């Protein structure tokens, strides 16, 4: 397991690719060539390959790491171009609305217009992009 924390005002921001390039090169090498390791149970060597499976980050970190914009009209990563955003008039900030569609259609919050923005939501979550749809 590899753990890395880049935080605060000294974070590399958009230049993170410079910091990550050595890690990326090593991961590519460990995937393509592997490294010989010893299995004590089988009492033999084998070639172990390495893959990066997950990353965990906050929203600003996701934007920097993935290159996906998390601000403005389409700033909700799960919703993508189907983001329902609202520009607040007084403080000129973007507010992301309409997230009840991630709940089951019969969830009580979908009917509770009074507690939220005054609308009742009865639609499905955006289609999840897979494989060729991403490229």
C-alpha cells in the first residue's frame, strides 16, 4: 500500500504531474516487468506485478489529479454534463442542486420539497460512463 499526502498552500497544484512522474514511471515498470519476490509459503520465487487500483482525494485534489474541473457549471464529477447547477445571485457562487436522483425513487426526501429547494425530484441518476464512453 502506498500512501501519499499533499496538502496545504505548498501543494504542487497543476504541477503535480512533475511530482508524480517518478511514481508513474516506477508503477509502469513494475507492471510491465514486475519484480522477483520470494513466496515463503510455496518456498519459491515469482514475478510480482503492481497496479494502481484506487486513489482517494477531496474534491480539489480530484480536480488536480484527474484534470477534471470541479468548479463552475459542470463541477459535479458523477453528474458530468448533466450537472444541475444554480448560480447564486448575491455571492456569485455555484450551488449544485438536484442530488436526490442518486436516492431510490421512493425515498422520502424525493417528495420533501419544503426541506430543500422547493422541488420534488423524480428522475434517475446520470448514466455512469464506462469503457469506450470515457474516451
